[in-house]
C-alpha cells in the first residue's frame, strides 16, 4: 500500500451502505467527536 507513514496504524471497516448513517450519526456528530479526541492526543 502506498502512502503509509511509519508509526501510524491504518485500518478499514467495511459497512453496508444502509448502515453508514448509524456510524456517522445526525449532523456528523460521531466524526466530530473522533476528530476532537484525536486533536487532544496529538496536541
């Protein structure tokens, strides 16, 4: 796989099209929460 960075973990989770909304949640809340948590880890 190209574009890999040393020390960085990468994983893929396959999700059925009709279930994607359950992961993203209304207004992208799950994504926003993950982003905030990652920002705290890397600051």
